[in-house]
C-alpha cells in the first residue's frame, strides 16, 4: 500500500491528494462512513470487507479494499485503479485482501 501511494504521489499528485482526503475521512468517521465513499465487498471471505471509492476525476477508478479489525481500526489492504479492468480487478485483489486481513487478525491474536 505504501509503495503504491508513493508511486501515485509521484505520477499523479492531484489524484493522490484525493485519495489522502478519502482516507482521512475514513479515519474521522470510522465504521459509520457509507456510500458513496464506502461500499461493501460481497465476494470476500470477510463479511465486513469494504472498498473506499475516492472521487478522483478523469478516467481513474481508484479502489482501496479495507476492513475494520476487532479494535475498530481500518486496515487498508489493497489499492489500485480498476478502470478498464472492472470485475477482473476484484477477482485478482479480493483474495489478496482476504489473505492480508487473515494475517492481520492472526497477528492480533498472537499479541494478546
């Protein structure tokens, strides 16, 4: 995620600013933030997996898959531009997000 955002900041700083604003809004409002900025992901193993949908303009369709952990922290898992890929983007990235969230939950359990 960090490497993706750094690259985005270098290549498209205006888009990166919009993404940062959306992430800030998510941090402020937490689980109560809803559409149009947040929507549920239905094909995830985790029923509470969501996507952040920042309005970036142009042809980009940035999506950030995330979930709230038991401590109600938003865990950003996968990010990218789904324009031109639509369903394929989800087919490729939902399993990655699921695996990353599983690892995060396991790490929380080990830390108890």
